[in-house]
């Protein structure tokens, strides 16, 4: 009996160890596949982010603008000497960014532009565009960021929507500004060589022009008092289904997209100081929010390229010392199709952030270019619904957003609902009249809860298009959601 007990004991120890190992392996597998830890982390992060956003709004007081954040970087964070902008191997500090923005704001103010007005910004990616955005923000003027590929009637359509009182362009685009009724000028601080085809009636503003402004002229222009619901910029839709529509972006959206993400703040030695590289145009939502806004919100450096180049992308990332890159659509596919470069892995980039990275190239991109972390977001410029895929594992590769069972259980704002392909409308339960959420793995239309109309990005002067995207009485009487128009 003793021999049998001893034998059983000798067998039981490794069996117990094996059982524990199996349990751990099973738990690890379940966590990887179902994102249990990711769900718990995301719920905790949302609470922390909301608190941080509230603190930011309180700190900015009555100047809840991009310019207000720029001032805080200098005056509160004491980061005036830090690099704010990198462009073609030239840099500008936060002090210099504010100085140029202040001078330009004084000049624009002298042209009769006042708080609440709209100004068309038709500029190539450049420091000049960044100075313009901050100058208009200081004045409380809404910057209408017009797609630089637009010409003639489509360009005029965008002007007409905004009712802009002034057009600011860079010299390379001045010849395409077709408007005799609206005053205009080109801005060239240092980024453009002499251009011969600038119309003779176009005023050209240079660094010499701005240097002539007196300190008293500049000091006389106080930052405009603006609240979160006030408009900040217009970002236009692509116009694939008609003329472009103007998404009226409120200051609240610039505050949300500038607030540090918990994933970054939990590991400051990895993610800070932040240097964000964008070859995407700043008139596009991804570049504006994740580039301009997030850089200033984190006292980081915005690293710009005039226009995307697959052959020069990673050299730029290397030269600018960027720690994250922005992508959209097929940009990553173009990079993978380019010939190998000595800069493919010779860089400091630890994050690729954007949308549209497909599953079949997700891991190939990460491995070839040694980018350890991909953050995929799904959201339109005007959209309330948002799906973030910051999960990072192979299970989440290519997904527009990753919500495990715990996250879905506690979700209150973003859902997928059943869609009737025959009526091309959300399906409603014939008994209750309410919409029906899809189950895991089922296809449905993405919708986002609208808690207040002040949080909604509307189409400027196009109430019909705004209302067309809204759904009422979705899960209960009186609730309000916005449709994304995509089946996921």
C-alpha cells in the first residue's frame, strides 16, 4: 500500500504540474482569441480618458481651441523650445510656431476677418498650412480645409458652402483659385521657390511681410473666447456620391483627438516624446486629428511631407526621427510593393496609426518595416460610432475594431444592427418596432449613439443630409443614433 501511495504521489506531482500548465495555456489561448484582458483594459481606459478630457477642458477655460493648447504647451508645460514641426529637414520650435501664428493672425485680422467668420484654406502640406490653422484658431475663425485636388466648379462649390470671406493658398496652388468676389492671398514663409504663374492680382505674403508687423499690432489681438461646441474647422467629404459635403468640426472634437490616450500614457518611456509623421494631406481627417491635434495635445512634433512618396517614406521617417506614422487606405500596400530600402527598418517608429490596413498585408507590413504596433481605427470624419483595434495580436489583424465578449456586454454607444438588404434600411423587430443587435460574427450596420446634438458633427448648411444619417427609437423610445452607412 505504501509502495502504491508513493507511486501515486510520484505520478501526481507531474500530473498536477501538467494540469496547471494546461490551464494556463487554455487561459492564454482564450485571452488571445477573445481579448478578455483587452476588454477589461479598454473599459478602464475609457474611464481614465474621460477624466483626462474633462481636466483638459477645465484647464483651457474659455479658450478651448487648438491655439489655446499651443499656448499651454509654452506657458504651462514650459516646452517653448521643444520641436513643434519638422519639414524637409527644417524644424520650428513651439515658440516659433506661436510667433508665426500670432503674426499671421494679426495680418488676417487687419483684413477685416473676425471671430465666427469662415476662411478657405487651400494649401499644400507645409509649415505655412500649420501656421494658418493656428492663426485662424487664435481668431476664433473657422478654417475651411479644401481638398487641394479640387478645381473649377467643385472648388467653387466648397467655397459656396462655407461662405468664406477670404482664401489663403500656398503659391503652388494660387493659379487654381478661381474667385473674383472673394479676397485672397498666398503665403510663403520658406517652403516654396519662386513661382511664375501666380496671378498678378494675388497678394503674396512672405516672412518679410509678417516681420513688418509691430509688437503692438500683434499684442493687440487677444485669443478669441471659444467653447467646446463652437466650430473649429470644416473638413470636406470626398464627394464620391456627389459634391463634397462640409463636416462642421467643433472644438470638442479637436479636444477629444488631442487628449493623450491611456495606451500612450501607461508607457511614457516608449511613446514620449512623440514625433508623428504624416504624408497624408492635412485637409484629411486622419492627418488633421491624429497629426495636428494629437501632436500639440501631447507637446509632440508634427513631421510633415508635402505629398506621399513610397520611395522616400522610410527615409523621411528616419530623418525626422518619427516615432509613429499615419496611414490610410492603400498607403501600406504601396509601401510593401516598393523595392527594399536601407531605411525599411532603420528608424525609430514604434506605432503605425490609421485605417484601412487589410488583413492580408497587416503582419507583412509589421514584419518588413519592423513596426511592432499597429493601431487601426474605424470612423468617418463626421461619425459618432468608432471601433478601435489596438489589440495587436494576430487574432485582431485586419479587423476594423476588436471587442471581446466583456466589452460587448458593457457597450452602450456603438453597435452593429441587423440590416434589411431588400429595403436597404435597418431591420426592425415587427413586434417591438425596435432595431435588433447582431450576434458575434454576424454582419450588421454600424451605428453610434448621439447623446446630445452638440456632440454631433453636422453637415454645414445641409440639414437634409445630416438628418438622413440619424435613426430614432432604435432600442427604446426617444433614443437617437447616427448611421455609419457601412455593413461590418
